[in-house]
């Protein structure tokens, strides 16, 4: 599959049965009103709603919480989830919509037309994790603060749903990364593998000291340094963790891989933009500290001292629902509240 971020028209479905999966950030009060609006549109159009079991529980069990938010366990500074506004399937059914409940696993989105995300970027990445194995497109409705991955804001939910019901939307293919951990000290051990839409962050497993790392591009060493870590990012992820670490903003229709050291102690530890065909590797000093590779902040791979993390462009993409055609520059200015006072544009 071509991973280029090229929009295509959504073809008409070959079946009359339609289902939308909704993944919700239940820590936002507005989620209750927003999902009720979605349910009304689906009820009128005969579209079934599928919701995730974790999102309907007032107090999720540890297994469900770990599945939905794996970053909340085992790492220092983990977020504590407090107030919840759980999705109520019975209330949605009273609106008139058919509701199914699914576990938040790799089969959650099978058979769905779209995954609708109610929340911010973290919720979008959780939904993408469910949509990716099923090849189902994702649409974000922002209930958070920046919500850079979202296509629309909560106040536009009625307009968005009308377009989804009418199949008046397009699909973009956003490139993803395949991530592999290779440990030469244990060649008999099965290699750890995952994927990333935003980035893979190779980080110190603790908050003390620095990681001694060597970066490699296409089989050749480029730079060795001590750092908090290094990020390997897609263009989509360039406005996320990589942006905070000092990396450049990349337009999402670019095909490239971005490498950004994080707090490096070195003269040459600058961000690098490589070919999308490059094979990026990060080696961890065998005499130094162990690391962890975090894919989109959700999927964790342990990286022992002496191991290496290899990253390449994946053959699979995340399908992205587009309902408007706002230029990326406008999104950048709006989301980051960038100053543009004095701009006059081309004078005719």
C-alpha cells in the first residue's frame, strides 16, 4: 500500500448495514452530550453504534484500564485518571440507536466503517491502535485542548455526523513505522516488534543518568552521544513529542522519517530528516543503562543494554478521515495559536 498522505473519495459501501465504533475520553464532561448527538444521527440513519467496554465502566477493573491506558502502569510519573463520565449504552438505546459493546482489542473495529474518536490526541492514538489492524479509517472530534490529530471540534458534531452519514468524506493514508528490538546477546530470543503512527521514543528506563546511544542510518553510524533518549518520528508525529524535543514541523503529505535526540550531551546531535526508504537504528551501549522503546506512548518494548532498535517505514498505513480541506498551515496556526499579525498575502 502506498503510505503517501493522499486523499481519496470514500466509495459507497457494498452493504446496507453500517456500524461506527466510538472511542471516548470519559474524563471530559462534554463527552455525554457529544455521544448523544452522534447516537441521534445514527438512529435516524439506521447506523449501529459500537462502544468499548472500558468506556462504559464508572470504575474500570485493572485489566481494562491497563488495556486502554498501558502508559498508566510501570513508568514513573504515570497519569492518574480521576473523574469519569462513562458512556451509558442503555441511555443511547433509549435515543433509538442499536448499540453493541466490544472489548478494546485488535478485533474491536472489525466490520466497522469508521472509528470516531471523542477526546484529544491521546484518545486518538488509543483509537488508532484499534483501527490499525482492521484497516478502518479514524476520525477525531476534539474534546481536549490542542487536539492536533482531530479533524473537527465538538461544537461541529452535528455537521460532521451529517457528512459521515452521507459518506461525504475522503480518506488519507498516513505513513506508520515498523519497530523491531534486536538483542545480540540473546539471538535465540524472539524479536520484539511493534508499530507507531506518531513516533517511537527510545528512552532511559529510569529518571537517573543518561543513555549512551549511537544512531545509524542505512547501516552507517552517524553520531554517538549521551541523552535522555532519541525519537524516530513520522511526519504526522512531527507536531507531537518530536516537536517538544526541538524537531522541525513536517507537512503530513511528506514522505520522510525524522530522528530527534532528546536533551543530548553532544556537539552534533541535531534533528535529521531522512528518506522514507531509510533504515534507522539506535544502539544502546552494552556497558550503559537499559532503555525502553515507547511506540506512540502506548506500546512498550524493553531494550536491554547492548540491544538495538531498528525502524523502517511500514507497508501499512493508518487511514485518516478528512471532512474538509483546510490547509495544514491553517491548522498549525490555529492549534498552536501562532502569531501571524502583519500578514498581507500576495498582492494583486
